[in-house]
């Protein structure tokens, strides 16, 4: 092969003895150097040779975590050397492989992150559902407590009415009436005003008694209705709690299955990422 310059520098004999040249020998034609000043051609050629083997070392030292911009810059540099007749197919292939593995790993890691976010969201939803279940049970128990307290109040009111004796006269009034009666029997002179007052008092006591009976009957009716409502509410509450527990348990089972499936996907992705890293080690970092 005729070169556009004569090899006068000792570099040529020296580099041909180096391990890098023996491993990956190159015979570039350097034809673009015909456009360069003849006195500078050999020096530029030496620089190109140094650049090529420096880039080979850079490819050898590549890591999956290296910025893709750095790797693309190396590939661009090899493309320029190719114009001078350097064989860049092998290092170019490895660079493309690194970029491909980087892209595959990035996509899998992004998918893994999405799955982890879904797992976290599902766990949060399950925890929130359990908290809402506890809060619902607490509210229902509070309603039951309020109904029980209301029932006790009704019982106390009923007891007070039963124990009340509005139709009985106080002892002093009874003694006074007895004395009045004796006086009337003795004198046989009852004034019309006193008789009228006594009749009015009797009527008042009778009305009070009737009102007490009516109030007692009303309270008994209200208590019966309240007990019926309370029993119905408690029955409905218990039924709703059972339904809610059933729904929550079903949702928790579904959530557990979903979380298990998502975690399985994460493990699969981890295996894929590990395989990508292993492939990088066995192919990109393998000897030339």
C-alpha cells in the first residue's frame, strides 16, 4: 500500500511491537492526508494512530453507567478515523452494543420504577381502606351508644311518671280536710265557697291524674317505637358491618394478589437487568 508520506519517525517500529498493535493491527491508507502539507503528513498520521489506540482503550474501559453522550462522542471519533482507512467495525460494534444495552437497561429500570410506584400506591390504598373500615366501625358503635343512652333516658322518664302520685294529697292538706269535715259534721254549716273550692281541688287532682296517665301512655308508646327503631338500626348496622367487612376482605385479597404479581414483575425485570449487565461483561469487555 502506497502511503502519502514516507515513514521516517521511529514511532512506526516501536508501536508495531506493542501489545495493542499485535492484538488489533491496523493498516490505514491515510489518503485524506494528501490534502495536508507534505511536511506535516507523517506527524498527523502518528497522531491519528495514537488517537485510534487511545479510543480502543476508552472502549475497553466503558461502563454501563457512562453517559451516552460520552459513548456517542467516541463513536463519532471512530467514524472520522474510518475515513483514513482504520478498521473501526469491531470497536464500533461494541459501542453500538453498549448503547443498546444502556437503552434496554434504562427502559427496564423505568418500568421497574413504575411498578414500584404502583405497589406503593396499592399498599397505600389498602391501608386507607383498612383505616376507613375502622372509622366506620367506630362511628357505628358510637351511634349504638347514643341510642342506648337515649333508651336509658326514656326509661328514667317512665319510671318518674310511674312513681309520681299526683292524686294523693299532702298530709297537712289531708289533716286540714279531716278537721274541716269534723267541723262541718259538728256545725252542719258548710259555706258554698268552701264546697266550691273543694270541688275545684278534686277536679284539679283528677285532671292531673288523667294527664299523668296520658303522658305515661305516650311515653310507653314512644319508647316502644324507639325500641323498634333502635332494634332495626342495630340489625341494619350489624348487617352493613358484615357486608363492609366482606367487601374489605375481598378487596384486600385482590390487592394482595395484585401486589404479589407486581413484585413478581419487578423480580423479572431485575433478572433482565442482571442479564444485561452480564451480557455487557461477556461481550463488551471481552478481549478483542
